[in-house]
C-alpha cells in the first residue's frame, strides 16, 4: 500500500482542474459571442470570417458600455417573455388536463395522474420559447451592430445623416444628441 495521495485526491490537481474548467468555459462563451457577431458582419459586408470577427470585436469594444447594457436588458426581457409564455401555457395545460375548461371538457382525456403531461407541455413550451427568443436575440444583435456602424460612419449632420430610424435614434441617442443641440443653439 502506498501512502502517497492519488491524483483524484490531490488538492492541487483538483484546484488546477477547476481553474482550467473555468478558463475553458470563459473561452467557449467568448468564441460563441465572437462567432455570432462575426457572422452578422459577414452578412452585412460580405468579408471573410477573420476580418469580420476582428471588425465586430473592435466595434463592440469601442461600444462596450452599450453592449453590456443592451445585453442585460435583452436578457431580462427575454427571461420575462419565457416566464410569461411557460407560465401561461402551464396554467392552460393544468386547466385542460384537470378538465376545468368547460369549452374543451369533452376533448380532454380523463387522467388519474395529470402532472406528467403538464410537465411535458411546460418543458416543450420552454424549448420552443427559447428557440423563438434566440432568433429575436440575433435580430437585436444585428440591429445593434448596424446602429454602432451608423454611429461611427455618420455624425447626424445634413451631409452625413444617420440611417437609423428616428425612433431608434431618439431612444438610443438621448444623451449623445443633447450637447450637439445645445452647441448649435448657442452658435
């Protein structure tokens, strides 16, 4: 018998493995984020992947505060949307399978144990809602990259007007447009 600890019991090896897992998880998230935005830039400009990834990365890094705010706001709104959809479908499934809806009472099968189909419907509705919201997330990211490009290429003057809609510029440029308006009124 050996008194030396094995690799599975070695605290340093466990710590190192935990650190590597964390680093690889962060790397995976970063690569997924970069791929998503690189594909958007490929769709916009038609450049190759590496060029698009570099351009998307530097564009987002120049607007890092906006990226963080937009990311957290959309994550929260998508969470509320999924919660609303899953909750309402779950409640509707509960009333359907317990035969409490008079309109469809005859079509609901009589069940002794109705929680399994209700949970199946809830899980299915979550997966479907997640799929739909991921498409909306891609749309939000695309619009945001276009917004950032528009801000960098144009200044809102008559010679170089913004291409974004007036509603979008009103929402996203509130603090950005105020100093220029006050400078124009003084001069």
